[in-house]
């Protein structure tokens, strides 16, 4: 299953146990996404200044929409914003708000200035989404009582709050909902330097014996630009070092530990390599349809598209053409496969399609 992969960005049970301890609580502790942090600092300072000038009650800041791949810190940012505003954070998800009454219950328990964080907000049902429009704009909930000729609308006031929505599929968000967010930002993958800083902090929090910068850099280079994966790999390396090397983490030991887990120097695992090998060897580099590859591998096509392909596309090992998936020269070189001449020209077809 995809959820059992070590290098998947999807949250796993082992991540939940460590997330609270590793999660930064202030903007100054947050690493990466510098342009977003600067926008948040300005907004938060402005809101606090207006609240101080007007009344003691905190003013709610603008609604925030964060979109991007999983594991980049969207939930963490929601908690950081809440801490900076001195507010509580209530966490829920789009699928959990199945009915309008679920949203009403969530909104009516909020105090002034509180943060409501909705993960996977693109999965909100349409009926619930209609409830949230007046709540975001006017801090009220319109509830229809009875039906037919006796139908009437009752307005329930809710206190000013900040809605923070997170999604991995921004394109599925409806235009009316998206337009109601004041701050919209796409979270990017992290650089190796940022991941190295995050790993150094994780070592301090988890009391990991301070390894060399080279050892941590090796972990960072295999983390697919994702902090969640970086922290997960560090925990596995820590366990390996504790059993096999008295807790001493060196670059060679990192190689040994991650080789045992099937993670290579580029952060690819066995499922990634199997996917590339099928295209490169069985179908001579492609192009080939995704469903055909999935049937050959006995895997779900949706899993391959959502979990395997994004990183392979990011590093340039895979190309999506009009005729299907194809292995690039870089991907073939990594596997030691020689592409046939027709497959070697997939890059030109890819760019012509764009």
C-alpha cells in the first residue's frame, strides 16, 4: 500500500506521534517559505496594531488559503498563525463536515479571533460550502427552517474568526470559495539547505546525538524536498544508529540505513524504480498508457498518478505526452537502460504538446 512507503508525503500514524513535538510554534521558528512568512508577519502585525488601538479584543485576520503538495507544513502554519494571534486553533477536514449542521457546530464554538483550520477543503460538500460563504464574509450563518410555504431563514451570528483552508488540489476548489480568501499562497518544495536546518532542529528536539552536517545533508538530499519525509528518514536513521553504531550517525551509516529501507541517493524507493523499469524495459521507454502500466504492475492507476508520478515528473525522470507516459534520458540513465531512438525524443514531444 502507498501509505506504507517510507518516502510518501502522506501523513502516517508514526508522524502524528512526533508532529506535536516537532511543530514550531512561532513564525521565527518556521523554516522555509520566506515570502509567505513575510506576508503573514505584515498581516499579523497590522491586525494586532489595529486591535491595540481600538479595543482589547483581538481582531480576526484575513482568511488564508494554503495549497501545495502534502507534507510541506500547511497544518503547522495554521498553528503558528493561531499562536502569533494568541488564539485557539480548531482543526477539522472537508470530508468530516458532511452536513451543514456540522459546520454550524464548528463555527458557533469559536471565540473572537479563533482559527478554524479545514484540511482538504476542496472536499467540502456543496451544501456545506454554501453555509460557509456568509460566515466568511459577514460572520453569520443562514439556517433554513421548515420547507415549502412555511420555509424561513434564521440567522445565527458567529464571532469574527479566521478560516485557514488547506488543499493539495487547488484546481478542484470552486471559484466562489477561492475568491473569499484574502491570502492565497502556494507552498513550494524545500531546498536542501532548508531541510538541513529543519533536521538540525529535529535533532535538538528529539535529543538525537548531534551527527555531522554531512550526514544530515545526505538525509536532506533524499527527502524529496518535503520536511515530513526528512523527519521520518531521520527517525529511521536514528533507530539504525542506536542498534548498529551506538547512536553515532555518519554519512556512511545513513547510506546503510536508507539502503536497508530501499531508498536510493535520489530518494527513490522500490515502487518508484519498479514503475520506471516497467516503462523502460517492458515498454521500451514508452509512450505507454497509465492504465497499461498499472495493470502490468498490479497496482492501482490512481495510486501511481497521485503518489508515484509527481516526484518523478519533478526530477525529470518521467514525461507525460499525448500518447502516454514515457521515460526520459535522465530516468533511463539512472536505471542503466538504453532508450530506443523513438523514446529518446519524448522530451521534444512533451514540449511541443505544451
